[in-house]
């Protein structure tokens, strides 16, 4: 089958390479010409284990190529960003632009799959948009058999973890929600070609809702852990030890607190769920407030310690949103470091083994620079652990015995 993948980011590129490895002819499309050039040169534009080998094989065999405009195909996968707008509603402009780019290419019987995370009802609205622009095409109908030659339109939300994307693309169960049953079956047939996990068929609205529920669930539970950490700090309790003891209960599994919540999913998707019925989502909105407020709490704790020193030197360990990746999207560690640096009066050394240079929002701040771990540790009066990278967890706790330590990520926890 010829497959078009629109959006060659963290989800689209591994998916395109995986489809090519399974024998499909894959056309990748991205609006960024630098991304397109990198893909055609078989060079991933972000770090992900084993992606370089898979991509090289896909490109050198001629099964994967990329361009800035989509090409005609039998199946079209949309994997573009759906960021949070300033009003905390989904910004669907990238997805709408992707659909617009497809309109001249669509033909009877084509499959269109939305992988982007979206509010409930989005897939149906996109189908209506296609129908209005292309009245010559038959569309699927919710709950009814589709007319002969109708487009097949479905939502199959991505479920991958940076750092383990290729393994999870193949092994994780997938939800396939079609506007009609035959849409779900057509999409499931494509995914069964490279997914060893279960393929669970449903309608598009339920698939959209389930994806949002997954991430809201995690956000709410992280918020509970973060709230416990704030209470424990006030009460003079070691939150890590307390959680470990509480989790000895057979029906308790409290998550780990941290400096906040980041990434393209958990920090964003709960708002898409609340968007459907704001008055019915007080818990989801409160969890977002707790997690969004955590970076400011961590920064305030660091600045309070800084007051003990005339010109404090602060080593901040980690900038990415999760351990062992270079992904900075929505990273709470970035906000903590920025708040500390903007307060002034301190030298801030950042230790981030997955970056060669500071991101733009930090690079221009005075008194802040990237440093090697040993240099930062030796120079620091205050050490702040923000990300539990594997290399940080391997450091003996005794190395920091004479430092003031804020361990927001549980790096030194035994």
C-alpha cells in the first residue's frame, strides 16, 4: 500500500519508518524543509534509540521519501501537533492545514487516520470539513454502513514513550475508532501489519475520549504525589520514604512527585478533555493547577536556600521533561531554571547530558551556562535535581553531603 504520513515529528517519523520496514511505500510530509532534508538523508532530527538504523534502511531501500507537500496514496496518517492555545483550548490549526493539503489528493476508498491527540468530536468535524470541500466524495456515516467507495476516516491515537518509541509502536495495544464500523476495520487492517499488541475497535468519539482519559488519569495521580510532597515539606517529612511505605499497602500505588509535569501529552491533553464540559471537570482542572504550580514552588525553595550565600553558585541537574531523553517540550525543569536565573544574584550551572547547547529561552540569561557534571558539582553551593537521568542516579549520594540539596526528582533516593 502507498501510505502518506503528514507530520514527521516524534510520532510521525518513527511510524513512517516502521511502515516502510513492513513493505509499504511511504511518503513523508512535513512543512519544515530542514526536517524533510534530514529524513531524505536518513538522519533523524531527534534522538531516539535505533531510529537511525530503521530510517537508514527505509530510505536506502527507496521505501521512504519525504517532501514538503503530500502525495497521492491509499492511506493518509495525520501526526501533526495539536498544542494548547492561550485560552487552554486545543489549537487545531496544524491539523486543519494538513486536511486542507490532502483535499485535492483524496479519491474514493482512501483511508484517512488522525493520530494527533484531539478533543472529542474532532474526527467527525474533520470529516464534515472534507465533505464540504469535496462533495464529489462519499463520506462515512456514524453508526451506519458506508456508501460504496466512501472515504474511510478513523482516529488511532498514538501511545508511545520517548526513549522507547520503536518498541512501543510495535508492542502497545492500539485503539482504532472509526466514524463507521467499516472505517475502523480499514484502519485496523493497516495497523495489524506492524502492531503485535491488540487492536481494539470502537467509534471515533470513544477513541478520542479514551486517549484523553489516559493522560488525565496520569496527570491527576501525579498531582496527588506533588501535593503530598508540598505537605510533607511543610510537615518535616521525607516524602520519598513516606510514599515508599504507603505503597507497601497492597491496594496503594502512589506515583513519584517531581518538579511538575511536562511533555506533549500529560501537560496538555487533560485540558482537551475538560474543554468538552468545563463545569464537569473540577478534579481535572485542579490537578492541572497543582502540577502547573509545582515549578514555582521548587524555584522558591531554591531561592530561599540561596539567601544563605553572598553569591550562590547553583547547579541544576537536568532540563528535559523526563529522564534519559533530549525532549524539552513543556519541561517543568526549564521553568525552574529560568525562574532561578531571572531572580539574579547567583551563578547558575546547568548539567544536561542530552544537550550540546542551552535552549534559546535560557541562552540569553546572564549568569547561566551549561557545564559538565563534575565541574558543576565542585563549584556548587546548592545542587538542584530536576530530572532523574540514569547517569545522575548512579552518582553516590555522598558526593553531595556538603552541599545544600533540593532533590525534586528523587535522584538521591535509595
